[in-house]
């Protein structure tokens, strides 16, 4: 693949992280009208229908029973993670901090990988004390409270990490479109089922709330996954792994602008340490990406 193709893929991945960050804002705005799980159900089932129309149905028909089982298991955990995420978004005081707490799933992947027979690398272990330092900065800040929303983000991070491990195993030889469609269908279906038992459905909402839902479906979910799937098929895995860590950075910036969600000095330091831990945990990808960039520029 040429350097121009790599550059195009990197740009698409950066766009993906920006679209994902806007998804936090769209969702937060939609939650002013919809209950959290009802919103997730409507958002993901609608997005799944979009994917089914543009090719997801055909890819699902090609799956074997074993692939269906693997996709359903990984998708179920992803659904639980997304339900914790939306509850965190609903209850959290600081969305920017919540985005970094949610991103801890990257660091937790090697830890949970132990239960699946995977041996963590040295960078994975080195990232853990950096995470601890970041969390200490957050907890020492007088303006930060580890409330229900923040706990939900941490729970989401744990489930995201396990679902990532299962997705890595399930995705071998499995069409990406099919796996994504299964994830969206399960997340939407499970969210609506749980919502039916625990939430009151208020579907009579102002037009602006429905427009935020529509933006979440078409832009933050369907468009985001379409761009991400296309970009990941063009980019080296190392580039994708690093660029995708930008999502909490964009989210924090957007939260400050959109929601006037300002961070204190200690909160900013804590989030910076968490971001550093994410890069340390992906050090192999960082090193590979730097080598690739040097090679494309003619350096040896």
C-alpha cells in the first residue's frame, strides 16, 4: 500500500474519532428527553437497520453457526458495556473526565486477557501504575466525585475490554460488516428489553430531541462505523490502534465547548496520565507506527 493510501486511512481514522466524540454530545443532548436505555435501543436498532440495508444482511447470511455463536457472545458483552456507557453519560457530572475513564478499557485488555490465556506484555504492566497515578489525581481533586456516572464508565471500560478480547477472536475470518451488524442488533435489542422492564417510555418528545436521536443514528453510529471499517481495512493495525486513542481527547475538548464542562488542573493531569497509560499499553503499535512514518519519509 502506498504512502498516500496510508495517509488517507489515517485521515479517515482521525475523522472517525472526531465523529465518535460528537456522538457523545449528540447522545447527551438526546438524553434530555429520552430515558437512557430506551435511547440506546432506538439508536442501535435503527443503525442496525441502516447497515442491514447497505450490506449487513448479505454478510450475515454467509456466517457459519460457529461464527454466529462467537459474534453473539462478543456482541452481548458489547451490549452490556454500551448500557453502562449510556448510564454513565446520563449521570456523570464531568463528561470529559468520563471519556478518559471509559477509555481505560484499552489498558484493561491485557489484564483481562490473563483469564483467556493471553500473557500481558511488559508495556501493559508498566501502564498500570501510570493509570493508578492518574486515578489518584482525579480522586485527590476536591471538585471530582466518584459518583454513579463515573462508576458506570469504569464498569463500561471493564466490559469493553473483555468484549474487545472476544471480538479479536471472533473477527478471525468473519466479515467486519456482519460482526458490526450483530453488535448493533444485540445492543439495540437488549437495551430495549431491559428498558421495557425498568423505564417509562416517553416517545412524545420535542422535534429537537428526535433530531438529536437521528444525528446519533446516522452520524455517530452508522457513518462512524462505515468510516471506521473502511479506514481499518486500509491502515496498518498499529496506526489504527494509536489514532483511535484520540477519541477521549476530542470528547473532552467538545465537552468544554459544547457543555461548558471545564477541568481543574488535577483533573487535567489525571486524564493526561490516563492517556499516557493508553499509549504505553500500545507501545508496540506506537513504535511500529513511528517506524512506518520514518520509512515513508525516507529515513532508515
